[in-house]
C-alpha cells in the first residue's frame, strides 16, 4: 500500500455557509459542500462534494467562506460509518481538507457596475466578421 495515493482536488462554489462546531478539546471542525460542474459532449451536470476541515483551517473556512464563494480544495477522501436515530448504519463520503484557496477575489460593493466604468477602462466587444465559419476552427 505504500505506493497508493489518496488525493482529491476540486474547484467549486459553496452551496451554503460553512457550519463550524467545536470539539470538547476546543478545536474547530467546519463542514460545507461545494458544487463542481462538469460538461460532456451531450450532457452537463453538477456534483456536490462534502468537505470537512479541522483546526485552524476550519476556523478560516468559517470566517471567510460564504455561500457562493469559489474555492480550490485539496485533501483526502474518507468514508465514515455512523448510525442514525433508528440504529441503521449510514455512510458518509467526504474530503478531509489539507489545503483551501479562496478564488474569485474579494467582493466590493463600492465598485461601479461594468456599464458605468469610465470609457477608457471599458472593453470593446469583439468584432464579428461575416466571412468567419465555424468549420475553420481546428478543434
């Protein structure tokens, strides 16, 4: 087993604010789910991935991540067994985070909307040529 690898990396958006709890020893645990979209030739969809962070990383997740935040995550996949109220065995698969990087920049409510930026900073839309055909694209 020494040559095995358990490493999962995802970029996605949070479906809700992280839930942060504290264990008896005072260390933090954060749980949240991210949505990762995928697109195939004929289909597209979204996978929801459960994330768990511990300690300082959990505190950072709870403080800075919010619903809709885009994040890069890396960690190990873990499946744990637990029992529901009826005593039935249940299983949860989650990613135990080792790394998390916030993406997308800091929201700034004071920034002017794109259509009210000064003309010097506005980007012109791409020019379309009538002689362009999709068949000329090599991919």
